[in-house]
């Protein structure tokens, strides 16, 4: 089974109008990529990003509300993201699980809403350092997957991102063996639950301090189908070599 690789950038709460030029530079550097490229800018930029980004760059949201409309001040629905030009949405990022106490059940509801709006979802899972030290990593990941991913997914509309919390924004990266162990486990769980059709076609991304300097080694690990990149996705100069590494993987 060959899975098309995915280089995804999560800009988090970074970026204003001036950042849109990064999309152009990125597209110029990758006119014909062998991998999919996705940028998830802040919600304020989605509409303009979707209009200005050349077609080889998809645009995504970073969260959505489970309801389509309603009295939820400050929130954005999956339908609104799709209407603004997003094709994907990141759900269950550890920063949202922590800042807003999002539970697996909350994430699952959002996934159902996003799929209903025609979006593809990137569901994030990952352990804290305390959980890793207590040798609970695989239990935590298995539990998050079981709780956050609904039954209705397909290999086309689901992406799973493994983001160890302790590796996000810290410059610390798990060893390649540790990454491989978790990605193999996620693959096994997907196949066991959804069968080979969905399980083998779902892409699994690694996220957490991916940089131009470590990307190629990470992309060599089995069952790593790309990356979800934070800090190094903010400029085309940093993200482009990561895309190139994935193109060559
Ligand atoms: P960094 O690449 O900045 O560590 O962030 C990873 C991340 O959280 C992507 O969603």
C-alpha cells in the first residue's frame, strides 16, 4: 500500500496578512510536489490563504465547534471552515486538550462534525513526559485513538498525528526507535479496528520539533507518512527543506 505523504504546517496563533507571502514562496519552491502540502493558518487568514495559495497547497483550520451554527460566541463551525476554503481541520491538538480541557469525547464530536462538513481531519494524539516515564505511552495513545476517532472515518478523510507533548516546541525529539514504536502501534490499532482498507491507507504524521535538520531521518522511520510542523512551518525558508525531505523520502 503506497500512501501519499503529507507535509502539514500548523501556524497556531501566529500570522497576519504579511504571512500570506510565505504561501507563495512555498508554492514557488514546490511547483510539482510528490507529497501533499497543507498549511493551517489562524482562522482569520483561512479565506485569504485559500484564495491566494496555488493549488498544490491545501488550507486547513486548527479547530472547529461540534455544532454547525448557534449561540457560541467566538467559535467557528466546520461548515464555516469549509465555506472559507479549508479542506482539512486539525482536531484534538494537545494545546487545545490542555487549554480548553478538551476530552476524547469532545474531539470525537468535532471529528463527526468536520467529516459531515466534508473536511478531512487530522486527529492528534500524544503522551506527556510523565506518562512516557511511567511507561504508559502506548496505553495513552490507544485510549486517545479509541475515544477520539469515530467509527465513520475512511482512509481518505482521516489522518492521525502522533505528537508527544514533551517534544512540542521544545527542541526535544523522541529517538527514531521511539517514533517507530508508536507509529507501528497506531497502524496496528487502525488495522485492527477498521480493517486493512482503512487501516493501511490512513496517513500517520509525526509532530514535535520537526526541523530541516532532523526531517529526513524521521521520514525514514516505518509508518511515518509525513509531519505536522509548528514553528518550522511559519516561514517558507524553514518549511521548504522539510517538504523536500518528504518529497525525497
Ligand atoms: P513544533 O513543530 O513547534 O514543535 O510544534 C509541533 C506541533 O504542535 C504541530 O501541531
